[in-house]
C-alpha cells in the first residue's frame, strides 16, 4: 500500500473517530490529565514560551500547556482531522482560553510553521498512528529553536492495556477476524505500533534530537461512569472498530454490546470504568 493510500485510510479513520472524541471529550480529557501533566513537566515550560502540539485532538495537552505557559504564552495545536480541530476550538471558546490556536494540516510532514519558532513540541498518543512518524519528528525538530524540548507519548505493551485486551477478547468471542490489536510493528500505523522504547528513541535520534530518554508508567487512558457509557465511547471513537461494526448485522452488534457490558460490569463491579495502560513518554532536546 502506498504512503498516500495509507495516509488517506488513516485520515478516514480519524474523521470517523472524531465524532466520538468530541462527544466524549471529558472521558478522554479527564482521564488523560496525569499523563498530560507529566508530559508538560518533562517539557520544562517557562512562562511566555511557545508550544507546538502535533496531533492535538480535542485539546490535550494543549489545555495543560496553556496553564503552564501563562497569559503571555502561546500554544498551537495541529491535527489532520477538521472535526477534532473544531472540537478543540469549541473547548477553548467555552473555557475562554485565548492563548491557544488550532489548525488543520494535510500531513505530519508539513506543519506550516516557521523554522525555530517554538520552544516546546508535544505529541500525545499520535505518533503511532502516523504513516511517517520519523518525518513528523523531523518536522517538529525543525520547528523548535535550539534547546527546545520535544515530548511524545505513545501506548506501551498491548498486554498491559486493559482497554485493548477487553475490546479484542469480546469481539473475538463473536467474530472470526484478524486481531484488532496486531503485534507491534513500527512499519504499520496503529495503537501499539510504537510500543518499544528503543524504536521510539531511534526515531527521535534519527530526527536530530539529543539527550533522548523514555519514561515508562501506567496511566489512565479513558474513564466512564458506567459499562454502558464506556462501550458507547468505544463504539463511536475507534475508527477501525467503527468500520467493523458497520460491516456486521445489527443483531450481532447488539450481541457484542451485551457481552461487552456484562464483561465490563464483572471487571468493574463498583460501576465506574477506568481503563489504564502502559505509556511511553519520550523526551529529546533540539
């Protein structure tokens, strides 16, 4: 598959996912606060600095960056999904945050910013889905001034991510399909494509970053007030899963949903669902 074709496929998946990400923003944004704050800490922000957030989604960690940089700082979020950007803008307008801006870009290669114009670069849970993550990091390297800090977060081992395990186990009981969560492969964009710290660090080094290191920790990824709400989030925010559900009979979809809710209730008997997973947070210096 060509790079252009693969990029178009990923763009379609994110446009499908964006509706759910915007609708369930709090489920992702609130759960993601610990990892977002850790990314900001590792970026070592100073008041008044400028931050560039690639794959900004609905505005995390742009929210935390804006708080850290203060009223004289500036955050620019970039994403390939127009709906994601619209959701991020809606959040900023609603919260009256005036130091952030969000733009749509065509690809991770072309950021549309001047070289050396930012102090901080971030990319939270985005690199693994990119067709050319190395090119993305090279573009971020160019956008940073000398001494600028780049921090990226990706999902670690799929075996340590409860949400991936439950999703795949439930679907596998009803449909004979290839693994929804394939083995990590840095050549194939996907949730766990960059789950190996060595692969991630090699991309940073190849892009020109120095003092590269990775922190590995378990962090919350998504939360919900009930099993039903959590499954709604899954059904509406995961592009490949959305496509799979569209391709099967409504009765089978209902059967999978019932199984999933029963499984989640057994796993989270107190009612609230909080999914955690291993995360890799990699930092480098321009």
